[in-house]
């Protein structure tokens, strides 16, 4: 019994000493409390790792649980709660294509799907008929462009080479383009693929002569197709600008019936001075010509035996002959608002058809030579011709009448323009006076303006 009592005393003393040592350590070390917690955390971590290893070795499936550990006076209470928040992660139906891959082999080859290739396009041309048509159309267009351009150039060069000697005999300068200094290798000026021009100068009684070759648009496939339905002809237009003192005052025109209608409607001088058309039989020329003339005596003078012979022989090649001292081009619309008569020129105009179809080009150009000779003959004839006293008085009266009609028709517009000019002049004068630092001058100007307004009222 005494032995047991002595053992209890020894244990009590040892426990008391151990407690005093711990208390002394806590009082000496301020962070001992936290070290105790860290020791407990390490112990818990080792226990959890040991539990995981034991559970994995046993391979016993368990439900997922949340464990909450709370420390209270060196005692740990473990609380296990069932939470269904993460149960869907265990459901394989929640994920498409998800499967347990533990028993699957990683070296399984992927499945190869072979796609059926369609038939090659060259074996099925019916699907590309629209593209084939477009490509064929482009090929035809460019081939037509090249051939049409080449033919037009060939026709123009053939005409120039055929008439070059005749032109050089009548003009000192042939083929002046205003740029080139060397005129030995002169050629036609190419305005477009179907229009070529030639300027000649250096002749008495005229300022110069402009020759324009207006050919069919052979390079344009659309124009070629339109020409099949409505045929057109290659034409030569000659414009001779006369000196003012070398031509009398008269307007005269001979044209085919179709062209005469167009000229009488669109040309300003013909529509004003000679709108009446007369048949060609009265002047010993073919019936398919119409004559429009301002003065009767000029008609008989221009249609002499040589000119009528050319018109009878080359009826199909002559389109029109137009002489005028009042030439101003195409008639302007009435609402143009012009306040003065347009500028006029004294010109001789000729229009010829080129017989290209149905014969060689060089032979067709030879047929046009007499027409160019007639042009030079008309230039000399107009230079020598003078109206009689009665004819000159009639021509002057006609021009005076046209001017009076124009002035009457534009009187209101001219009066309005004059009033606007006067108002602008007074405004500028007022600005000039007001800009000066002279009150007396400004007062005098205002008094003058008041008197003018009172007089006007």
C-alpha cells in the first residue's frame, strides 16, 4: 500500500515538474502557441496521407465526404457530412463521350473515313455552259476588235496614199498636227479607232482644209451587230474655212433626201435662211437630191455643168454639199439663254460616201479622186463668185431680219442682265465710298442716291 502511495507521489511530482517546464516555455516563447498548431497540422496531414494509402491499398470505394476539423482545448472533433453538390461528377451520363478508359488500350488506331470524290469537271462540261459562252463571247469580241481596228487603219492609209499627191499640189502643208517638226513622214491623225483627221493649209482664199474620215466602228462588236440591222457607210467629211473677203453672203445646200431632212432640222443656218426644200430635177441633178438655197441666183451659179456632171455620175457617193457664210454648227436649243448671236464662219462643207463594200480598197479610193477635184474646183468658184446688187440687198435684209428677231426674243433677258450689271456697279461704288473715312463724301453719295431713287419713282 505504501508502495502505491509512493509511486503516485513520484508521478504527481514528475507531472508537476513537466507542467512547470511547459508553462516556462510558453512564457519564454511568444510563438509557442502557433508552433503547437503547426505540429498538430503536420500530425493531421500525416494521418490523412496514411489513411489515403490504406484506402488505396484496400481499393474499397467510398462516398465523397467533406470533413471539417475544429480544435478546441487540444480536442479534435471530426464531423462527416453528406453533400450531394458534387454527385454529378460521378454520373457518366452528364458528359458526352465520357467513358472509363482504364481498360481501353492506348494504341488503338483511329478510324479512317474515305470521302467519295465527284466526277472530274472535264467529264461533265454541261455544268459550265454559261462560263463557256462568256469565254467564247470575249474571244469573239477581242478578235473582232483586232480585225476591225486593222481594217479601219488600212482604209485610212489607202485613202491618204491615193490622194496625197493631189493634196500636196493644192496645199503647201499637208498633215500638220501642230506638234511634229519633221513633215516628211506625215500621216493621218488617229482620233479614235474609227476616226482619222488630216489638216491642210497654205493655199490662197482659204485658211485651211480639214479632212475627217469617219469610218464604221468595225472594232466594236455591238456596233457591227447594230449595223446588220441598220446599215451605215464609211464617210469622208471635208471642211474648208474661207477667208472673210473671199466669199459672198449666201447659204446653199444640196443633199440626199434623208440627209436634207437632218440638215434642215439641226443646222442653224439652213433652218433659218433656207428651210424650203426643192426637188433636184429642177436643177438637172438626180431626183434623190434636195436643193435648199437662200438666193436663187446663187443656186444656178453653184450648180454649173461641172458640178452637176459629178452629181449625176457619182450619185451614190455624194451625201451633201453645203456652202454658208453664216455657219455656226448645230442649232442651239431655245432655252440656252444666249444674249448674243453665235459666232459664224464662212465655210464649204462636203460629205462623201466611201464605196468600200464589194470592191478592193485601192480601187474604191481611186473612185473618190474626182470628188476631191470637185472640192478644189468649188473653192476657186466661190472665191470668184459675187452676188448681184439685188441678191446682195436680199442677203443683207435676211441677216438684218434674223438679228431683229433674235433681239426681240432676247429683249427681256438682255434688259434683266443690264439691270443686274447696273446694280452690281452701284453696289461696288457704295462699298468704295463706305470704305473711306470721309463722312461728308458719304453724305453726298447718299443724297445723290436718294435723288436718283426719287426720280426713278
